[in-house]
């Protein structure tokens, strides 16, 4: 599978985690910084919410990978790919925690 496909899959996975949770009134449409900021305001999330922090971090990592895709695959690319996987796992955990918090109130 190409690096491009891997990045697209990671972006889709992040959007599925957020939008599939049904915790938020408005869906997240993209992982751009502006889209994340607009989405967080629409859903009344604090800019320092761990979900927002993770989304922005993931967005930055994917952007960096997009710029590296023209180059030969290196150990750095592998490290960044692993980082994306960890960020997606962290995002899943934060969304699950938020769901638990809402059901316990």
C-alpha cells in the first residue's frame, strides 16, 4: 500500500473515531487546523481539550508525512507512521473517556 493510501486511511480512521462516537452535534469534516478549530467551537469544546490536542497533533504529523512522501521511505517515515498509530489509539481512548464522563453525569 502506498504512503498516500496510508495517510488517507489514517485520516478516515480519525474521522470515524470522532463522528462514529455520536458525542458531538456537528461532525468533523477534515483534519485541517481550521476545520478542527471550527468543529471544536461548534461543539463547545475547549481549545485545551485532549481530543482537540490529539487531533491537531495528528493533523500535523499527517501533514509532515505528506511532505515526506516524495522522498525515499526512511526510518524517519516509519517512526512517524508509528506515531500516527499511537495518536489514533490515544484519540480512541479520549473519545471513550468522554463518552464515559457523559454517561456518568
